[in-house]
C-alpha cells in the first residue's frame, strides 16, 4: 500500500470510529465490471476516484485496522457503505485543503490528538506482540482464577428501585424505595427456599423485561457483560443454590445457579493467554506512566454526579 492510500484509509478509520460522515448524495457515477484479468485477488482495483486506484487488499487492510467493534460490520453487511465514505472523505478533504482549514488551531490540535491516539494504539499492540507467556504461567492462572475456566448458567429476579436508571424499569411496575424493594424480594426468596419454582417466580415477579418471560434465564454469564456483584455471587454458589439479596445498579436481585461446567485447560488456553498478555501490557504501561511527573486537579476532574449518571449508565445485568 502506498503512503497516500494508507493515509486515506487511516482517515476513514478515524472518521468511522467517531461516527463517520452523513451519507453523501449520489455522485452520478455508475458501477462498472472490475477488470481482474491477470491480477492477484488482492491487486484487484475495487474503487477508482479520479486517477487514484484503491485495491481489494488495501480495503481489507483498512477493515482490519478498524476497532474490533467495527470490523464485523464493515467487513460484512456494511462493506457496501465504504465507497460512499471514501468519496465523501476525498471531496471534503480536498475542499479543506483549498480553504486552508488545516491551518486552523482547532484542526491542528484535532490532528495531533488523532496522531497521539494512533501512536498509543501502535505502542499497545507492540507490547502485546512482544510479550511472551509460558505454559507454566498459563496453568497457574488457570488454577488461580476459576472464573476463567468455569461456565456458570444462572437465572435472576430483579426488583427495580426508584434510584435505578429509568430504562431499566419495567413498565407497569412502580419503582420502590430500596427498603420496600428489598422486603418484597426477600418474601419472594423465602417462597423459593420453601419450594416455589424459581423460574415461575421470575416470570411472575421479575422486572427485567429481557429475561422475565424465560423465567429469568440469563444463560451462561459473561464477566464483561454482567455487573461484578452478580458475577461474584454466581461463582460462589453451587448448582441449585439461591443467593442472598444483591444490590445492583438496576435495583435488588437474587440469582439461582442452574449449572456449572469447568472447561479444560486446553479449551481456555487462548483466552488465558490473551488475558495474561493484556495484564502484562498494562503493567508495562503503568511502569512507563510512573516515570512521568503527574499532577491531577481532582476537583476539576470530579465532574458532575448527575452528568456521570446520564452519560455513563451502569451496565444492565
């Protein structure tokens, strides 16, 4: 890939990651059959803009350079949108050059911020690739942290509290003060311990609209998608056991462990290696940061509690 094409694709990646451009109007050009005779698949020219040609290999490199959350979409159903973004980028960047917008202080700073972000990602990737992990380290991690090797399937019952985010409250269920919600859930828990079916009670009382109809079934929990109090309780219980009442950002909850299965070392070895590499990379970053004098204005960065709640809602179990 030549330098110019690489910069183009890099700018597109940045734009997509930050929301992209509005959908451009049709440019009046018609698609033409590709000329692939005598060329390798990666050398196939898939887009021509004026005198510039972009190959399939360059588009594939661009897709792989995107953040993971964008790769599947733009490598699949969203691939048809890429020509529109590329054309829009070329037109707008050319206009910016004509208008000398690149000399504006805010544009200069934005480019510098993007550059710093790209370089920091490159450094992280370099550290991850350079780190070595031994089989012994992986086996020690496997023995130490059972949440990495155990699959736990649970059900839960949620009673929302009045301080929970609005979107987590089920319609038709008035939010209760936490003491009242806790009392209601304790009565449900006692009935379950006395023999009532957990799934049936979840269908009747749980205020989690995503799982109530299925008897509160959350499936096999994933640690990065479930709040820590639920995860901790799930791994502490045995199959068939019901938890004590757990406070979460959505209200108060109880869970029941339906099943536990321990994966073999070989099954989880790739995930263990990824986690260990990330952990070691984080240690390197922390060590590097420790070498720089740091002064933080805690009052300035404290922010507004109300804004924090509205812009960064807690994850829903």
